[in-house]
């Protein structure tokens, strides 16, 4: 498949949000969505790879379908691999909810090229650093040990690498000399919770797309 269709208020783009933990970023997305008068997208399901993820109960409070697809529940012999079988189970959930785009929000698994070939240009992620600097699961620690004076967050298309997909947008925050990981994390979360919902709205409205490895912007004059 290519990129997603353009969502409209009368036929919003159907999105799944994938999480692994407490879902604070997901909650910010849902809050933003609830305040838009005529959104071009709708979150139709929240999926976690962990049964006890706190974000699942938050999604349910918003009246959104919440499902867990834990890796530990996947039992296979030799073929396909456990990882591939897990992604096949995820794909079945996405198909059942007629999902058209995937939003990663604290989802801690790397999606394989095999899975992504059917979702090219339709999967977004937000990462808590200014990529390509500091990819991976310990971005805030890496920022502080690097001596960087600026950090922030990056929204990017997802490929099968570790935070290597085409960059869509970034927001910066200062790094202070006395910062702890927790202090920097909270400062970055503020800009994450502002940037990601706006990028998702632009994504649903067709204001940018992935072409090869390049992000193409268009219709920037539209409201």
C-alpha cells in the first residue's frame, strides 16, 4: 500500500495507537482529538504489547477499544518466528478495526520490514531527542552524558531500523547543567504532547506524505 487516504470530517482517517506503558502521550493525543470540532482522524483502537499497560484502562475511559497483544502469549514451533507471529496477531487486530494508519506512542518493539511493507508511509513515531542524535531507549541519559545544550523530540516515519525513518518535524528544549533524566524527560514531554497531535492532524489531512525516503509537504495554506 502507499500512503493513507486523506481523511475528512465526514470520513475521518482511522488510526490505531500502539503503546507499551502508561500512555501519557496517548492521553495527550486523545485529549487533543476530543477538542477538535471536526477532526480528519479518529482513534479507533489502542493496542499494547503488554497486558498490564496502564494506557489500556485510560483508552477504555475515553470509550476507545483497548486490546493487548502480548508477545508472551504467542506460541509457535519453528515457522513463522515468534516475532513474526506476534506481528501477524497485531495485523489481525488492525484489520478487525479497519485501521488505516498507525501511531506509535511509547511502543517499545521494533516493527519488522516484513510487517512494515504493507504499512509504508502510514506509521508514525515520536522519539525524545533531536534525531539523528541519540536514537534508542535511553535518549535522555545519552543527551545528558553527551554535553548537549539542546534536546527535544522528533516525529518521524517508521522503518525497520532503530529510530531511522524520515524526519517529519522536531521541537527543541534547552538542556540545563543541573538536569536529571527525570527533569529533562518532563521538559521534553511538554513539547511532545504539543507537537505530535498537530503532526498527526496534518498527516490525516494529507498535508505531507512519504515519497521514497523523503517527506513531501503540500497544502500548507489549508486550514
